[in-house]
């Protein structure tokens, strides 16, 4: 006789290879007792000599006994007892060892998605046997926002890389060794993703500066058991404040100068990182002041360029309108001087010529506005590029002060306003209408 269990998120299986002297009733009743409060439905599949015999739902042993009584040699029979778990917001675990095994055979990305997305969104508690573990007490940590800022949430599409949630689960499952060591491995993997330069979850490979790598395929679960806590402390140190890019750079600098990347993660790692970071801060302060001043000068310069572009466009519009009005004024004055009165001055030839001038003025205004819009669009791109380049050195509040300043916001608001353009076009349209109206009525 051989008994094999398998536990998954939705089902629990118990496969039994029978023998002629086995007490099948006791085994089936034990299975029903084990899954009692978890079961939504029970199913049994019978095979003889590895050939399918029957599959049916059952609720007690008698239904199974009826199917087995016609089989004389039970040593060739295998029965698979299957429990479909209740579909509520409680994750039901009957056999922790095989449940964790069913998760561990997935790729690292799927394992992380299960704990960070499925567990958090679909379940409020985990029931292991008769022990219920509540998941609803989790509080979001500020480190999660730093991870999002570092653009690391793109490693797993649609999944937040929330190490603090895995730490929360670790504390809850500290008394369940199968869950604890698996979650310890997941936390270690996630921390390595967030402090390394690049990672390949499929190959379990994490790359750092200097060509150094951590290959979890080679080290296995032992790395998490021996170095997992140190890796987590390094993650906490890196994502402790907004200057996380600099801190991650320090981590990679330390690793790049080490002969054995594994030995880096010991109890002294934080002291080493703090010492190097203090030196880095002192050297970086002057560079920070320089970057701050350069950013301020760049934003003011772009603000002035935007104002100049708007002024140039409006100057062209005013000049076009002034030329057209001067033209019509000249026609009236010279006609009055020549004829001594202002009558019948809008001949067909003069009306067509005047219309050509109006069209030319319209095109001049439209082209000037188009050039201004193109220049403003380029200046906006430059503002975004300056903002992205300086996020490493400047905090979000400093970035906001520079790029959301009143002068810059007002300049952009004026550049986007169309009232000046619409007013000039309305004047041209009105002149054109008056021109043809007087020509036709005369």
C-alpha cells in the first residue's frame, strides 16, 4: 500500500494504491475526516492496472464500496480521492508540505504573483488545518512608494513589488515551517530584484556591478536560510529614504569590489554600507548644489524662451493686423484725395487684391502660431528631460518647486491660450466680410 497527498489552491488529492488486506473503509473515512470543514464536493476516480474504471462523486464510504465489491484483486487498484475546496475568501490548506510543493514547482514570477497579488486580493485569511490566520491587519509601509518611484514594479506586470507584505506574511506563518521557509525564499528573491542592476527570474539570476552574479539555481534554498535576513536588511537600508538610487549604487559598488559576493551578506554589511555612504554624501554635496543651481538656471532659461516665443508670435500677429488696417486706411485716404470724395472705391480689382492681402495676413498669422506651438512643445520635452535627469539628486519636493513654479506655470498657461489667435482671425474675417459687402452693395 502506498498513499500520496497533493494539495493545491482549489483541490486536495489523496491517491491510494490498494492491497487485498487493506482496510479501505478506514482510509476513506480518515480522508473524509481530514477534509471535513474544507470540502465543497468529493470525487473518486478508480483505476485498475493503470486503466480508467470509473469516476464519481461520493459523500460516504458505502458509495465507494459498491464500486469496489466486483473487483477481486484489489492489489492492482488505485483510487484517487479528490476534494474540491469551498470557494470563499479563505485559503484552505490541508497538507502544508504538498501545498508549498505545488507552489514551488511554478516559476519564480508565478510564485511571487501568487503571494503578492492572488493572496492579497482574493483572500482574507488562511486556514491551515484548524488554525485560522487573519490577513486583513496589514498596513501599507512607506517603502512601497519608494519601490514604485524606482520603477521596479515593471519587473512583474500588474504586480506591486511589496517586500513589506511578504515580511508581514512571514511573521504570521512563523509557526509553520513549510510556509515560513518558502516565504523567506520569496522575500529574498524580491529583495534581490530590488537591489540588483538586473534580474532574470526564469533563470533565478541576479546581476550586480562588476559582473558579479547571484545564481539561486546553484545556491538553492540554503542561500535564503543563511543570507535571507541580511539581504532583507540591505533592502531596508536601500529603500530607507528618497535617495534610494544613490544607496543602490553604493550597494553595487561594495559588491563589485568583493571577491565573493555571497560573503558580502553578513552581519557587518550595514556598517560597511553606512561608512561608504557617509563618504559618498560628503563628496556628493557639492555636486548636489551644482545640480540644484543648474536645474534652476535651466528652468528659468526655458521659461524665458517660452515667453520669447509667445511674444514673437504675438508680435507677428499684431504686425499683420496693423499692416492690413494701414492698407485699408491708405485706400480710403488716397481715394478721397484723388477724387475728392469716398464713393465707389471698392472696384472688383481692388476688392480681389484686398482679399489676397487678407489671405496673406491669415497665412502669416497661422504660420507664426504653428511655429510657436512647435517651439513650446520642444521646450516641454526639454523640461521633462531635465526633470528625469535630476530625479537621482533632487527630492520630489524640490522637483515640484522648480517645475511647478508660478512663473513657469503662468508662461505655459499663456502659451496655451488661443484668445489672441482667435481675436486676430475674427478681425480678418470681419474685414473680409465688410470688404465684400461694400463691394457688392456698390
